[in-house]
C-alpha cells in the first residue's frame, strides 16, 4: 500500500502544480489536458480505495474458489465457470495488447519527436530531466497495469459469483424435476446439503 501512496501522491502533486502553472500562464489547452488526466486518476483511486477497504471480502472469495464446495460440480455445470474464465482470459489479452501498444507509443513518441512528456515537470529541473522522463514512464506503466487490473479483478469475481448462482439454480431445478413429490432419498438429501452450503458461501 505504501507504493500506491507514494506513486499517487507524487502524481497528484505534479498534476496540481501543472494546473496552477497553466492558470498562471493562461494556457487553457494545457489546463484541459491536465484535467483530463486527473479524471481517470480519480476513478482509479476510487477503485483502489474500494478494493483496499473491502480487502478481507475479496480475499475470502479468492480463498473460497479453492474450496470443495465451489468445486463439486460435474462437467456440465462447470461450463458456467469455464465461460467466465474464458471471458476473463480474453479480456486480459485484449487489455495487455492494447496497453503494450499504447505504452510503447508513449515511450517512443516523446523521444523521436523531441517533445515534452504528457505530464511535464512543473518546474525546471535542468540535467535531471532524463530522470523525470524515466519516472514518468515508470508511473505510466504503473497506472496502465493497475487500473485495468482492478477492473478485471472486480469483473472476474462478480462473474464467478454469477456463475455459482447459475450452478445453484440448475442443481435445485434438477432436484425439483427428479424428485416429483417423492420422499427425499439420501443422494437428494446430500445434494440439498451441498446446495445450502454453496448458497451460504455465495452470501458470504
């Protein structure tokens, strides 16, 4: 968490100083550019704080993914889980490709065109400008990886919960169709117990 605090504090400080500089020099386009950087940054910070605040719940869900209750389904029912895994993997590959291309462009463009970084240093640092550019690239990589990473984490966990609810529904529907009002047999009773345990774990 300390790394997140340092990176985000430094980034916000540079942005605020750049906005103040833009106001002082009367550069509306520069101010707009800084504001458009602030907006996704605030969105990322909100997601990061939400994940940190509810960390114990997310860790519990991840821990439960390895439990027997979440992994007792037959091959047909596990298709729900496999579908979520395929979607998550596809989304990760898409984000990885997009981030990789954009990051390479952001690295090469300022060097080739000899322009200032997207978020320039608000003060003249002379010969330390190269150090600032290196840190700028490192911080850009940090946000490029962590922001979609938060989205993918939340999307995948939500998708798994939905898949488990679909599995629970199918198991209960199958029991209702197979029982037909007859006395509950031991196998049916066992399945009901498993459904209750699964429902309880989903609620947690």
